[in-house]
């Protein structure tokens, strides 16, 4: 059985939504995003800028997955859980998943680069996809500079954020996927996130957008694509269909 992975930004912090010209009614916008997720057959969703557990629950319920969330203090997963939100303020991120397809057993909040105190957290997960173990690393990398990326300082931060997080979670012969808002397209040279992932044996899942992914070479997948979300949020959505973990 294959699965479809999705990465999107919710932009749920009121001030950010307002600055982007979006409605601050995040419930309504999340439900509109969920409609598009259903259209592409999403099974696992990484939602950047989710902000609150209530938003995670709204997203899960809108997908028809129940809305039960992982304990925010212990990060221990209960049977039937289908969402989690963890992180720091506006850049808190969440995974939302179909419990009939994905069975997570471990979550951890990762500070991959303690020398940098902005957009510092990533959310790691391991679970069973079609009975086979896979790791997921949700990221929201450093956002500066705005516009064309030509400043080495920020390239280095994004490199270290991916490299440090993977150092903490990966072991040999494990299947892993990194996905989220990397604030850095592969056309930005050097490709700091892509190069950091390559160091750990991952390859780009590239669409030419800053919402992107990398995964270990053993994982099979269909052609990734971006889906426009209109005024529901300020970014398009990355869709990776037909994901199969072979081990």
C-alpha cells in the first residue's frame, strides 16, 4: 500500500495572516486546506505555522480522522491519535495523519542548531507505514533573507538546522523523510538544506519551491507537485504521492 505525504503552511498566527492579506479565521482556512488535502488523497500532513493544538484538532476532524491528539507534555502516542502540534509560537508545527494508514510510536522535539534561536525547532516522528518503519522530520527553517538568497550566514543556519537534526535522529539503514518550509529552494545556490540532507544519504524531492522535501534513496515515490491553495494560506502545498517504504 502506498501513501500520499503533504506539506503545507497554515499561517495561523493572526498577525502573520493579517500581513499576508488572509482571514484571521484560521478554523475556516484550515477546513479549506483540508478540502484540498482530501482531493489529493493525503494520508500524512506536515502543517507548518499551525500554532495551537486546537488548530491540529480542527485539521484532523476536517480530514475525518477524529481529532484525538498526542499528549503535549509527554509526546506519548495513544491508539487512535491522529494529530500533534509542538514547537514555539507562530512556527509551531504539526503532523496530522490517518490512523488507519500511519501508526506513529515516537515523537521528539529537536533543536538541531542551538546556536540559532529563531525557527529553531523541528519535530521528529517514527512510525509504521504499511507495517514498515519510517522516520519523518518536520522542519521550518530560518526565513532570512527575504528575496534572493545570497547571504552565507543564513545558508549556514539552514544547513546546520537540517544537519544537526538528522545527526540526532538518524541511524544507519533507516528510512527517513524531511519535509516542510525550508525557506530555500534548490535553485538557491548553494542548496544548503539539500546539501545537508545529502550528507546523511537523502536526496531532494524537488519542485522548485521552498516547500520541499528530502528522503532516503530506498523510499519509492510518485512525481511530486505543488497545489495552489488560493486565499486559504500564503504558500502552495507540496504533494508527494505513491510513497512506499520498502523495508
